[in-house]
């Protein structure tokens, strides 16, 4: 009976040690995942560079906003429970969004364009990486604007709406980056109709 009790105590101690090891190890696992995340690496480097530039060049409202945005992106990456970006379309029109390429894709771009209908939200197992913003033709009031890509980091829950007064597309969060064709290896077509005519797959949505 005494031997049984001693064995039970040892087993209990071993279990407690294993449990404690798991609790302690979790942050290191999370840290390793972040260390390998391209978004986290890029945001961290950009933030470090911005903070160094701040010491040398001083601060302006735009520069302060840039640092605030980078800190917020880093916070999202470090604290979000979702390992992917999630996009919700509340614009009352179909959006073009970016996501991972299919395995059989022959595209040389880093990702691919997908359709997201109004009222739909991308699935929490499907990584929404950003939104395509069409270019605008020149008018008497303003110059022409090129097509752009609005990038988000992993863990972002982006909601896209339309301003009822101006008709412009708006976002609930600032972008990680906004770039034009040639500034990143993303497909940012100027002639969108040609792309639509060729056919675009619908993004995986949350049912």
C-alpha cells in the first residue's frame, strides 16, 4: 500500500511538472511563430527604423501617425487569436480582395485576387491579405488616381464600408501598407474589366 502511495505521488509530480512545462513553453512557441512571420518581421523592422529616424529627424504629426500605426500592427500580430486576416464587406457592392494562391496556380505574384460579395465575411481559416482599390479616371475636379492595394497584417479584422456622402471606400483600420503596381509583387491591374472578363474565383466565406 505504501509503495502504491509513493508511486501515485511520483506520477502526480511528473504530471504537474509536465503541465508547468507546457505553460512555460507556450510563450516560447508563440515567440517562435512570430519570429518566422514575414508580417511581424517587416513591421518590427519598420517600427525600429521609424523610432531611430524620430531621434534624428524629430517628430511631425504624419510621422507620429506612422509610428502609432506600426505599433498597432505589432500589437495585432502579438495578441490576435486569429492567425489569418479577416475581411468583411459592408460596401453594398462586390469587392476584390487578396488571398493566398491556389496550389495549382502558375501566377508569379505573391497572392491572388478574389471576389467578396456585399455582406460577406471571409472564413476564419482563409487568409485575407488586403483589398484592391480601383483607380479613378480624371475629372474636372481631380486628377486621375492609379489602382492600389490596401495591405493588412495577420490577425486584422478589416471592415470595408462606403461613405454615404462621398461614395468613397472606407476602412475601420489603417493599412499596413498601400502600394501601386510595381511597388510590391502583388497583382494590381489598371484595366480591371479585362481581369473580370477572364473570371475571378470567389473567396471562401464564413457561413
